[in-house]
């Protein structure tokens, strides 16, 4: 290299050049190792189940949306034909239910059993909840539930749900 050119480079310029070179090298590391940064995608909408959700996901999604007080997710998740059957004999349609959904503060599920036929899945499980329905607290015991899901245009929606009375001791 020409010695005259080297003398013209100041120590500050050399440091700046080294810093830029280091930043460029760091930026190239993911590409060189095959770990390119994933493209940013929009967050998945809540209340939308695609593919083949696990039986755990099917059993908990309704309660999860209620616990999160996610009205928009609940509106997406409930099928237009949704019907809720309560243990006391009362029932609600989707529009009726969305006006005053149950308040769920915590929940657990167990003993999940599923069946399916084509685009229909039926899920039986027991749930223990901290829940208020129509202003009344639901007993915090294991209560059987039954949910039916239908896949339409690749999305699973809750079409019916039944809550049974708490078992007698």
C-alpha cells in the first residue's frame, strides 16, 4: 500500500471505518449461518383455530376467551348457529350469549375425550372454574361439559356447548 495514503488516514477515521466494518460483519452473521431473521407477520387473531387443534386447545379455547374477556375473539369463535345449554334447563343463542357472556376468572380442565367425523369434532371434558353466570357464582367443583365444533372454510368454530349440573356427592 502507498505510505502516503496511510499517513493521511487519521486515527478517528480509522476507528470509524473499523466500527462500520464490525457492524456490517455482525449484520451478515445470520445470513451466513442460515439463521435469517423471520419476516414479521401480523399476530394471529384470537378465537381462530386452524389446522387440527389439540383436544386440550379445543376444551380450553371457550374458557380462555371468556377469562380474557375477549369479546371480538368470542364473536369469531362462536359459530352463527351456536347454542348454549345450561344445566338449569335454560339456553342461549349466539346473539343472546354475546350480550352477557359468563365471567370466568380462572379454570382447569381434565378428562378430555374427543371424537370426530369429517369436519365435526365433539369434546367431552370436566372443568373446574371460578365463574359467574347471570350474577350467580358457579360452584368451584369439577363439572362435565360437552362441546361440538364444526370446521368451515378451514376454521374450527364452537357450534354448541352444554354445561351440566354439578355432580351430587
